[in-house]
C-alpha cells in the first residue's frame, strides 16, 4: 500500500514540476520575439533594383537606367526615400561618375555619361538610398558593367589555356564543427575572376587518411558530410582545371551544437545535436516571424518540425538559441516563390529592313491571365561579340540576390526549372553565401537602434559639420545657413547638434550649381563648415572580374565607336535635352507680404535711397558706420535686423546690400512678421533678386564655404530618330545607333513604336516590371535587322 501511495504522489507532482519548465521555455521564446519585434520596428529594410539599358558602354555613351525602390518585406514600391544614389566604381572603389536620382513612390529613372578618360575594364554599378547606408554595403544594389575605351590599348589579354589559380571556402551547416558530431559541410571554389570553379578533392586527417570526398555540383559549390574526431586536424586537398589547392577546414570545437535541415516535402525536419538542455528555434522570413518553439535536447538530440506552408516565400533564416538566449546555430532555407506576374512582349515582325518602324505589343497579366497594371521599363539594343544579352532581372534579384551577400552567378539558373539538381544547387547557395542582415547581439539588447543616416522622405539632405576653429572641436547649438545662388530663392537653416553635425533639408534642388554655407558672421565668426559627401564610403568586398579583350571584339568595337561619334556629332542638341523637373519656384517664406519690382519706380543712385523712399515696411538706421534695417508692421517695429537674402544667399552684413548697384536689382520681397524657419527665428525677411542671379557683385564672407555641388539629376530625354516620310528615310545623315529604344516608364496600355537604324544585326528587347502589390517579372524578345 505504501508503494502505491508513493507512486500516486510522484504522478501528482510531475505536472507541477513541468509548469516552471514550460513557463521558462515560453518566457525565453517570448523575450526573443519581443526583442526581434522591437528591432524590426525601427530597422525597416529597403531594396533597390536598377534596370540598365545594357551592360557594355564606350566613352561618350550614356548609361540609361530605371530605379525600383521597394519594401524589403513585401517588395511593394516604397514611398519612403525620395533620393537614390547611383555611381560607377572602378576596381579601387573610386567613383567614375555619380548622380542623385529623384524617385517618387519608389520609382525613378536617370542617366550617366561615360567620361572619355575611362580605362578599359569591368566596373561596379551600384545604387542605394541614404537609409540603406545604415546597414551593410553588401545589400546595396550592384551589377557588373563593362567600359571599353577604343582610344586606349587593351589592358586585358586573351585567356590562355593554362591552369588557373583558385580559392575555396568551407561552411559547416549551422556554423559549427563539433567533435564526434556528423555535419554537412558546404564549400565554394572560385577562380581568379571570382566565378565558380568546378572542383573536386578529398578531406584528409593528420595521418593522411581520407575521411571524405567531394565534388562541386554547380558554380563551384557543393557539399559533403563527415564526422570530426577529437584531437584530429583536417585539411582539404582540391583540384580545379589542373591547379591544386590545400586548405585547412574550419576549427573543430570540443563541444557545442550542430544542426541538420532535411526537406521532407510538406515539412522541414531540423535536427539539433549537442548538450542536453533547453534549446529554442526561431525562424523568420524578411523580418516576419514564422516559427518560434522550444524543445529539450535529450540523449544529445532534438527534432523540430516546421510546416513549409508557415514560411514565407524566398529566404528564411532559422536560428537555434540556447537557454541563455545565445544563438548557437543558424542556416538559411529557400522556398520557391510563385510567379504571380507575367509579361508578354513581342515585335510585330521578326525581321525588318533599315530605317523601318517597329511596333512592340506589351501585356502584363496576373496568374488568372487577367490584365494588370505594372510599372515597366524597356530597352532594345543590338547584341554582338562586345554586347551580350544582360540576363539580370528584377524577379531573381528581389527574391534571391538582394538577401545574399556577394555576387550570385547566373541567378536565373535557379528559377528556370525546379529540379532536384537546381534544388540542391540552391541549398548550396544558401549554405555558402550566408544571409546576415541581423546581428543578434544588437537585436537582443532590447534597445532602439541608433542610425547615422536619416531616410530622405522629403528631398535631398545636405549634411555638414561645424568646427570651432579656435579649439578645433565640434560646435554645438550653432545656427548655420546654406543658400543656392540664383534667381530662385533656395535658403536653408539648421542648428548643429552635440557632435557639430547639421542637416539642410532641401526641396526641389535640381541640377549643377554652387552651395554657399556659412554662419552669421556678426555673431558666430569662429566656426568652419565642412560639407560632407552624400555618397556612401562603405564598399562590399565583391571582387570585379578581369576584363579580357579578344580579337573577335575588334570589329564590334569599331562599329560601336563609330555609332557613338556620329550620334554626338549630328544629334548633339537632341541628346542634351532634359525634362522640366517641375520644381516649385515659390521661396521658402511662401507668398511675400509685398513684392517691390524696382522697374516700377524711378531709380535712385543708391540702394539706401530706394529703400528709404519706396519701401514702407522698413526704417533704415545707421549707427557707427553700420546700416540696420528695422522691419515695421501694424504693431510697430520688430526686434533686430531681418534675414536679408541676395539671390538666395543670406547676407548678414547689411552694408554689403547697400553697396549693390540698384540698377542690378530686379525685385525685393518683404515679410514683415516674425518668421520661424527650421530651428531659426527671424525678425522678418528682406529678399533681393538681381536680374542675373549673380549676387550683384557682392563679396561673400571669406569664411563662407562655396563649393560646386550637383543637386538631383535633371532627367535627360532619350533621343530616337523618326523615319515617317520619304525625305527622312532617304536622309544622308548616318544613323548607327545600337540602342534603338529606351523607355523607363511604359505600361501595358502603351503601344511602343520606334525605328531601326542603319545597323543590321540581331536585336534584343528587355522588359522589367513591378506591380503595386510587389509582383515582379521580366521578359525578352528578339528580332533581326537586315
């Protein structure tokens, strides 16, 4: 009887003992979820994709491009940033050319002129927003383009049939190798150009005993399994294209955790081996939590099951935490997304004569084959030995390339056909090019992350730093002013923070010009302003492939070069045309109380007389050789001098205004009320505008910073000749264009038409499109010109 009672007592206690255990697991999971949610609320991710018209250019040619900026979670066009930074970098990360592109609702377009001084080679075309500069440059948009200068001798030489050097890296699944635990080890072999190299070899221990063999599957990537033994050391001996390489394997840990993911059709099995105790699985797809579960490792093993339907499309990150909320294993899994958008594009003929009209039909449809509105761009160009078909496309990039570090070789391979081989190759890619947007130590701190760069949700932000020249320290709480000289009044005010940084939030600041940045010289005369470059100074480690010029390219190069020279000679005015940006010409103070057009009055010989006689909102005072303007309204005089502006530049020494020849001044705008602009408070505003917008000969304060500065790019118009009449067709002006059409904004309601040139050959059309729901697609079509 006593034994029976004891058994009953134990059975009654067991659920009570489980409660703290279950409660503890739930608490850890909830804490990780809370930390993750807190982090992601502040760490919105943007993705940028750029469709360039082609990928090979010569000096004097224009690179045309379309920008898509989307939410990293759902790929919908994101109306957050209003500026995208675009640049072409050489192999030393030095910019060849740069531009600031205005975007609206996540869409924009622009162009870059290829300078005549460029060297032959592969270059990096990259794009990003100011907000993206807070994160790793590995997630900026990047693509490789080729620039060829026919005026320079080729730097590259034909590839020789010799053994090429290569390198290899090894990546244990989950991140760790542990003694006595079998692990899958992925590897990637790359050649000197950074491309995947077919490799095979073996893993040997210190006794030269072979413990595993391996062979790459695709693009130099593959995997093998082996169980490291405590006390042993291992190295891999590999061969590729006749070259040999010996490489040490990653460090073997005496203890720890390993993970193994197995795809079992409708579900994933995640096996974790390691010390007994509580562990936790956390899975998310693009910052959206998809699974969170706790288990106990018993007899050294635990199995988690994930329903694949619960995961989002694309890349999911699966992380294992120990009971101390430390991440101990992590790997990626890719779930193929469904193609929800299709684009049909075709020419009305497969063959055309020279200078003939080409009609392109476009249709964007959803999965139900119903028409859907998509924002699309289209390029049509000639392909030859110099210019190949550009296979980069928006669908592959958004779902794959944008979430992985490094260059992905032929991303379209993974989506072309869903086979066992492509599935294995795709998993090798997940294991070798790890996705690490999150640093878990930052996420788990439960602190709102701090960012150095703000999203430019109104317009371009010019940043600067104020330095006290006497102490060479950062200046705190000092007002700074920035003006853009010209007939349009563009003045911005800001106050420095504790680090001396100031930000000027510009509006509709387009085109090249000058910036004048200064403090109020009558109050703050000991400060220097340093204008910062808005372009990122962080760079990915992706190596550019070597450019190799082969003899077959010579004829194509001559043809391309001839076509560009002819276009620049005969159509120079047409290719320089830009669209009106539609900038708001209203000054920052809005409608003035009164505007004085000085031509409406009899001119005096001095500005002082004009102001005294004609302007009723002021009282001119001169004290100790200094002029002052007292602003008068219905309630009396305001305190202090107003903000005096000349052609968009603040002038703090009023004597300089009175020295201006009044015959040069066209008008004066007056604000007679106290005016708050940004952090500054002004006792009214007197804004003078000259006829030429050239400051009327006034010399600026010597301490003012004057620099050439390019605002948002003015959109260049794409030029394409028209051959509608017999006279146009028989015109003797040559037309050797290899880019027949560039349309950054076409949709399925458009009927796209253009004309062939005098260049015979094969032409390819490339269409990239995105819907408001974030569905992306691309399409290619071809035709021939004879």
